[in-house]
């Protein structure tokens, strides 16, 4: 499955998942943008500030709540760094997005 098909699979999944609200979709799109920028690495680093700006989330509480919910829904694995200059680590867990092979 190429990356286009993986992203299409994700979009189909979010359309069907009634638990997801616009804030979840917005944050996950920002996470996908980071995944693309990292050249589709399985696990990549990204900052809270960048994700909040890209997803238009203004509240840290909303950001942390949404990340926690996305993790509990099985969309990602989030490992916060708690370090002011070290980015947090994210792994997108959706089987439609995880790279199972190394297509270019």
C-alpha cells in the first residue's frame, strides 16, 4: 500500500469514527503534516508549539486532552519529553498510516 492509499484509508477511518470532533481531526492533520515532513518515519519528534499552531489550538489544556484522547482511541503513541528544548516523540499507530515497508 503506497502512502497515498494510507492517507486515504485514514480519511475514511476518521469519517466513520463518531468519537472524533473537529479538534481531534485538526490535531491529527497537524500530526500527519509532521509525519510527512519527517519523510514518513515510523516515529518522529515534534513540538507542542508547532502542533498547536498548525491545528489552531490555543489552549494547552485542550491540546493535552486531545492528544490523550487520540492516544486512547488508538490513533497514536505519544511520548512527551517534558524538556523545554527537546521535542516530544510521536508514532502514528493507525494501521493505514504505519509504514510496513519502505516504499519511496
